[in-house]
């Protein structure tokens, strides 16, 4: 019998599904562009973004990690819950 597929549980802090959607909007990329950046299919991204924020994520941990890494590489900083709410922002560019 095959081992059950491991699903990502919603992290205690961000990024949440809402933060993922906000991050994508912040940098102005489509689901298709995020798919190219991350190597995750457009269909998987669409399913993840439709999922309710209070439920476990509908994907494997690796899929979630690829999406977060792609967004962070594009300049997104995920802000942890600190009493003011979780969120996203653009990282400051380093002076060259």
C-alpha cells in the first residue's frame, strides 16, 4: 500500500493562501507567469488560490515551497502575524 500523500498544513504565520494571492498581485504576475517562475502547474495554482484560508492547503509541502520561493525571488517579503495581521510587501532593493 502506498504512503498517503503528505499535504501542507497551513503555517502558523504567513504565508497564507490570501498572502499568496496578494503577493502575486503585488508583483503583477498572472497565474501562468507564476507557473513559469515556480515550475508549478497553472491548474495547481488556481486550485490553491481558490482554497479557503482556514483549511489545510490543497497541495504538497514541496509545491507550496516552490511557490513561496518564486515569489520571494521576485522581491516579495512575507510579513508574519504580529498583532497587526499577516501580509506581503516588496523588499527594499540593495544599493549597488
